[in-house]
C-alpha cells in the first residue's frame, strides 16, 4: 500500500507542477498581450493629443500675427 500511495502522490504533484507551469505561461502571455494593447492605445492617444496641441499652437501663432499686423 505504501508504494502505491507514493506513486499516486508523485503523480499528483507532477500533474500539479505541469498545470501550474502551463497556467503561469498562459498568464504571462495574457499579460504581455494586454500590456501591448494598452501601449498601442496610449500611443494613439498621445499622437491624437500631440496633433491637437500642434493645431492649437498654429492657431495661436496665426492670431498673434493678425494682432501684430492690426497694431502696425
């Protein structure tokens, strides 16, 4: 009985170790995918915001030029 019990425990722990390793691999893969998706979203938001800021700066420069021309 002792030998069979040891074999069963060994099989159980080997299976648990394999399942744990597979689970950690899948979790790591999911984490990397989510991190990449969030990074792409943030890059898109940054580019959009950068474009808006550039447009506002150009608009302000145009207003400054009109103001300077009007005062001359």
